[in-house]
């Protein structure tokens, strides 16, 4: 079993997001808890990828064309830290 720790601002951010994005985030969390972050790579809709630059060591999953969830994984205690849900800047 995996645990998810959300940044304290995530619940506040979810209130401002479209309901479709929040629903996909809830699905994302269920997949993580049951199967771990490696399972996300089997779902092409999430387009899970490793980030570079200032977000090196973190990962990103697509919740919609515009919104991404940025997270990091700590293997020592088997925890996923959700850092932010943000509109993707093109």
C-alpha cells in the first residue's frame, strides 16, 4: 500500500478547479494508493513523466490538457507527496 501526503494548499486549490479535473485527480490518487506510481505509466491519458530543471527529481501527471499534478516519491517510507496541481504553461 502506498500513502499520499498532500501539500496543505491542495484542498484549497481543488475548490477552484473544474470538477472534471478534481474527478481525474481522485482517480489518480486511487491508482497510486492501490498500485503505486509505476502503474500510472500504463495509462497513456496521464502522460506521467519525469521533470527536469528546477523540478528535477519530481514527476508530473496530466489531469487535463491544461492541468498537471506535480509530485515526488520517497521510497524509504513509501509515500507520494503531492506538491501542486497547476495549469501547464505553454
